[in-house]
C-alpha cells in the first residue's frame, strides 16, 4: 500500500504545472547503504523552501545561482528538522552539493554519513511543519537494490529500517528482547495471572512447562494480530484478560478444597487430570497475546524484520516469565518446607487476592473505561 501511495505521489508531481499555486505536498528522502556508511538525498519543492526562507517568487530558486546563495541557510533548516540515528546513535550528515530540478519544481540536497556499514537506521523528520498534510517518502537502498519504503507525516514522523544481514537481525534482537522482558515485568495483570498459576506449587519443571504453555498461546495470537490477520478490539480483550485472572484464582481454591477433602495431599503434584493449569495457561495465553499485540504495535514493527521482531519480543517475554517463576517458586518452596500450614494459607489468601484484583480490573474495564 505504501509503495502504491508513493507511485501515486510521483504521478501527482508529474502532473503538476508551473502555474500551480502549491505543488503536491511531498518531499523525498533516499538512503543508499554501502560498506562505507550511507549516501543520501533530500528532494524538496521550491514552493515549500521559498515559504520557509521568505523567498519571492519561488520560481527564483530554479536558477542554480540563486539557489546556491541559500544553500547554507537551507541545510541548517533541514538539519534542524531531520534526525538520523545509525545503530542507535545519532549521527550528523555532511551536507554536500545542492542541485536544482526545474522540471520537478524542486531542489535536491545531497548528504553523506561516513562510517561502518549500518545495521539499523532510524529517521525522524518534519520537513515542512507549516503544512499539516505534508508527507516525506522514504526509500532505503542496500547495494543498489530498493529494500524498504515508508511515508512520514505529522501522525508518524519516524521510520526504522534494519539491514538484511546478521548485524541487522542483532539490532532487532537488542531492541525487542528487552522490550519483551520489560513488558511482562511491568504488566500487573499478566504478572498476577502468572503468579496465580504458580501458587499451587509443583516441581520447577512442571512450573516451567505451565509458563511455556502460556508463551505458546500468546505467541500465536500475538503473531496473528501483528500480521493483521486477527485483531479483536481492546474493549473485548482487556476484560477477558481480567476474567482469566479471576478464573485461575477460582481454580486454585477448588484444587485446594479437593486436596483438603482427599486427606491433605498436594493436589498440585499428584498425578491425574485435576491439575489443569497447563491448559489454563495455554488457552488464556491466547487472550493475553492480543493484549501484548497492542503494546508491540506501539513499539513499531519493522516491516523488513517482522519475523525477528516477533521472535525477539516473545523471547523477551519468556525470559521475564522465567524470572518470575524462579522467584515465586523458590519463595513458595521455602515457605512450604518451613511451615506447611502457612503455605496452605498462602494459597488460599493469595488466590482470593488474585480473584479480587481480576474482578476489580473487569469492572474497571467494562463499566469505568467505556469497555464492552
């Protein structure tokens, strides 16, 4: 769709005539990645340049001698409105020659960024903020081949590109793995759901498989949502996440009751179908995955490294979950060994708290936040 929009923009520019009061509100920013860094070019309409530099008439800028007089002033202006980061570090482009393009009613500014071959590129640009509908079309080339296109405007001023190499994949991993870890650790509803699953205890292997089932479930729906294959509204997903927390707390209480009725055996470790936490984790993981997707979309999925970004985010979530498992499991094991009675009370009290929190979130998300 973006490529089609870019083609449409080119047609509109081609159809523009010198008599037009305002040519099509587009700029073009090209990046050419090579082993020595990257070369770039910014094509901007003389009308927009004349507006911001106070030049009248705009057509005067089609004279190379006139345009060259404003070169330094123009490069300072563009430098202040465009930020380029390579491999996570802001860089300063060295502005090169200025070229007039009379047939396009435009000026082209070339620039160069020297250094090692980039693995990631981020550009933020608001080239002509006076015009709210102005758009900047981005083209990224690697070794002469067009690899990525994007459109920047007032609502989306930033674009990311990850090179098609191991260095590019490593850059994606470095960004999205920490994001996945952070999201699970600062998401109270996801954390409480996990803690609820762990309250009944069990072997470390059993708890790890339960959490991994949760990961498999949310990884599936997260991918579906990220690829725009399925994306239910937050007004449905968020209340269901709250209900999943209520469900796991209620299941804990039922299991604890059955354990007491059976003579005090540990229902979490006895063999049999009663411990259904693996299924709870997997099924409700599907729901939580749609919740994760909204956060991942806010981070901005790189179209050129979609698979790596999804893998890295899910891997980060799994790391965060295993950290929670390790902490909670060790604490519960220590309490159970030191005071079995306190351990049972903790399961009861903790499950009630889990249910209460889930019920509160459900009411808040349905009735207090304009939910379903």
